DNA sequence: CGCTATGGCGAAATCGTCTGATCAATCAAG
DNA sequence: CTTGATTGATCAGACGATTTCGCCATAGCG
C-alpha cells in the first residue's frame, strides 16, 4: 500500500536506520551508500510519512494560524489575505507549511489552538490580532509555546514577541494631516474597542487633537464593526451632531468605504463636505470613489516579519521572548482628504 | 513533559486501550468507567497527540489546499479569500482543518502536493483552479487520492469531481446583455488562456456574438493577467483598433478595475463611451467608480460545495468520482454597463 | 452443576520513523 | 600479530496512539 522506509531499505539492501540517516544526510553514511539509497527512494517513489516522522521527531514543519473568532467574516477584510501572503511567503522559504483552524466563537478558537498545541500539530503559532483579555494569548503564554502576535499585545507586552505598526504614531499623523489641511472638527471611527489597533489609532488621534489645542469630544468618536456596514452606521451617527465634523479618521479602509458611500448617498461631497482618511491602504483604497487617502502599513511585511520571528523562536529553542518588530508606515495621499488649496482652506478661514 | 494516554490510564486505573476506547466512545466500555476516564482526562488536561493518532489511524482530519503556482500573487485576488471562507466554513463544521502549501513555480506546487499526499498529511485535496495540462490534477488522478477541483477540469472531466460556475452560460448572458443594450462592437478581455474559466467565458462570449449574427473578431479579444495591471494593458490594446469597441466583457473584476481606471485616465466615460461588465462580483465591484456590473457567482458557495464533495468522498471511501456541482450565478447590474435608455440606444439606432 | 454467552477490560502488536548504543570491518601504530 | 582508533552500518527501543485478540468474571440456561 504505502511505500515505507523498510521497502526502501530492502530495495537498497541496507537497514531502515541507514535510510533514515540518508534522508537526514548524516555524515556517518558513506557517499556510495547514500547514492544507492537515494536512487532506491527515487525508483520506488518514496516519501516519508509525515506523522511517523513528527512523532519520532517531535517536530512538524508547520505553523498554526489563529484568526479572530469569526474567521469566516474576517476573511472578507483584505487585511487577512494580505498578511497571509506575507506569512506564506516566508514560511515557504523556510520549508514550513501553514495550518489553519477556524472557529465561530472565542471558545472554539481557543479549543482549536489547544488542539494544535497540545496535539503537537504545529511547531509554533501566529496570532493575527490582538484583543484585550484574549484567552488564546494567555494560554500560549502559560504553556510557553512559541508564538508571535501581529499587533500589540495587552498585558505584559514586553515578554511577548510581536510585530506591529506604530498605530499610535500613525493615528497622530493622519489627524495632524487633516488639521494642517484646515480641519478643526475631526471625528474618529474605530472598530471594536477591545482591539489594540483601535485603541492605538484612537489614542494617536486624541493626542494630535490635544497637541493642536482641540478638545477631544466623545460625540466625535464612534465605533463599529470592521466592515463597510459598520462604517456606514457610524458615519450616520456622527452626522447627527449639531456641528457635524468636516473630516473623519477611519480606522480601516473597509469601514472607510462604507463611510464614503454613505456620505455620497446623503448627498455630501468628499472631500469638499467631509474629508476622509483611513488606514491599511488595502488594494481597494486606490480604486474607490473617490480614491482613499490611507496609511500604508505594509501588511505583507507584518506577516513576513511575524513568520520570521516565529521561525527564529522555533529554531533557537532558547526563545528570545519579547522581541518586537515595528514595520514602518507612511501616508498615501489621494483624493478623499482634499488638498490644501481646496475647500479645506476655506474651512480654516471660517473657523479662525 | 507531554501528557500521554498512559498517564491518563494510570490516573484512572485502567489500561491505555480503555482510554482510547473512551475517546472513541466505544459502546464496549461501561458508563462508569467512561466517566472516570473522562474526568481524569479533564484533570490532567489531556489532548491526544495528533501524529500518533494519524499514524495508527491512517487519517488526519485535514484537507489540503492547492493554489495556483504563485499563491502569493493569487491571494491578491479577492476570489481566493472568499473561496477560502466557503471551504473553511464547511471544513470547520465537519471538524476538518486546513492545510496549505504554497509554491512559486508549478514544480514546487506539485512537489508540495506529492508530499501532502504520499506523506499522508491530509485526507483529501481541493484544487482551487483548473489549468490546461495541469500536473497536479494528473497526479491526483493517477494516485486515486480523494480530490475535488474548483473549476471545470480538462481532459476526462467526467471522472473528476468538480464544482463550478456555468461560465460558458454566464459569458453568453453578459454578452447578450450588452447586445440588448444596443452594443455591437463588443470586446473581450480574458486571463490566461490556459485557464478553464477564461476559455469558458470567452466561448460564451463568442457564442452570444454568433447568435446575434456578429462575427467574432480576434482584434476584439485580449488576454492579460488576472490583476488590475493586466486589465489596464489589455484595454489599451483594444483601443488601438480602428473601430474601438463600445463595450467590453472582462473576465475578472480585478482586471475590470484596471480597465475602468485606464479608461478614465484616457478621458473616456463609463458607460457612455465604453460599457464594462465583468465576473465574480467581488466585494469591490460595488464600491468602484463607477460600480461594476458583474456576474455574481457565489464564490463562497463554490468553496463550500467543493469541501462538501470532498468530505463525502473521504468518508464514503467508495468515492463517487465524477460528481459535478454547478453553482448558480446571476447578473448584478450596476452603473458600469449603462442602462437601456441611455447612450446604448443611440448606438443601436446609428448602427441599424 | 456444568457449559456457553456476553460484557468489560487488558496485553501486545502495529503504524512508520528516528536515534543512542553497538557491532563489524578496516587500517595504522606499536 | 595484537591493539586501538576510526568508519560505516545495524539493532533495538522509543514516539503516542489504535486495535485485534483474548482473558476473566458473571449470568443465563438446561
């Protein structure tokens, strides 16, 4: 049925252990024998059984991926395919494969992770989000299993290896950018408050306002789901304000799409009536109507670096916990935020 | 170090075999013993080692995913995350996990697949594309390993289980739609000619033209990569024609994005100067400028159904090879193709 | 009372690979 | 010719589960 190491051994007239050493390219085997065994393997079409190997070896060559609970929803946001690209590129370069479990609830995700870890199905884990009070991270930390977080972890971040954008800085920069364009009534739409991204970007936003001497007003801060629908709902709320904002910082491109289409539906012009900037600079940002000004955060790089760190941890099995990689970002200015010359200037004048 | 079945056995005062039977919920074990063993497992935090289990069992609970060679490029097209969503949903429902290898060249992909299969790493495989002369499908067929193709396979399709859209019909329908809007000079932009999708959609297009008594002109048919850049290049070519087309059928939304932004850059209005329709109806289609008329093909459903078929094949290990599932599609009309009342009518008049 | 079902469980043989200990052979040195 | 090192290959367990037998009570039956 299956061709095993014994078949190869028999065919090459050696012991199974010899074949095994040939596979591992052990120096204790003579060149001649190696060649003989190799050609036997070739001839029989032999491929080692991965489970037997992992069992003996205590190493699978694969990496576990943990998505947020509703992985199936999550995949709708281009962030994930893109980070996956980065991960898969690096993983492939080093001969690792990827292993995904998905779960609908947090408990399901957790039990999926436990299975991966305790079941020794993977050598390490990448957590693709960072949420407050997250059980998965807590668990991984306890078990001292190699893992890396994409995003800034909560709690004792210094002991966890993670890869992140400087979201705080980015939030500050985009807000300042809007300020420089003349905006004074700047709102913020974020995703779930439990997510580190949301918090960091919002804090950056608030800091920028304070630096500009503008009070941070709760009515100008809305939260929503990380999808277009969320964005749509949030922007409606914001426009209920007596003095509706003239600009809005949106924490995610997909939400921003919802925001701009809602604004258009309401007959508001972008950027003339409301300027919009957002984060991630996913593919669509360039092709929306109008094209989105967005922070390029190099999602691919996040995935790539995360994988890099993980593989490091796995191989030096004296894991250098607490490594931190910050991937640089920059603002890509497109039409959705307006130019200095345009309407924004007027706003500035009328405000001063 | 690791908690094994023996530890549990000792703790519960039974033999390892009993523990194993409890896990499998064998009826030959008394209720009392089951409970005792279960609480021991609980207490010790036992999780079976997956490799040991697979080794003894000859079954992993996981499904292998095969992406086109440049998986890393591929992931940029929203088609894949979406089909992944469908797959992952169904897989998760049935307790399967997903396993991905990626490769840059075709050979790498093939050897990845061989490893999965011969190494018994997965119970079955889903091939996420259908290309002419594809080695992977050929290999899988030879080895009689359970697999399913998303897309219409080449060669002896009747012996392969696959899930597909009726791309031929869809191609015909959209072309006819453009015809009915009054267009007579209709072009086609497709992806790689080796792909089944491209061929089917193009054939449908050609059929519709013939049915309408319009000769199929090679100058009106362009090919490109499945990405925006490809679309951009292709449309430039088409516009070189002496009589440039007034409408174009684009085989993929992402390409269509490239097409429309190129057209805009060239100062052409959509749909007034050139109407555009495309396929897949991915998320962005709705949010582009102008929104794309596109064929909704239920990508999620493709993934879901494919997984369904595969699991069927795996469990009834008398695999009903050659099953075929066609997922229905429908046209979603948006601005990019124009309305009957508009310019299209004029074209009709001036043409007749 | 003796014999056979049967329910409940254990012993031991896989599954396919790796690896530390061991052995055989070769060769140089004494 | 013996000895000791060196090299090359084998042996005999692990690794952690599953599973086929088969054993031992107990119960049922005549």
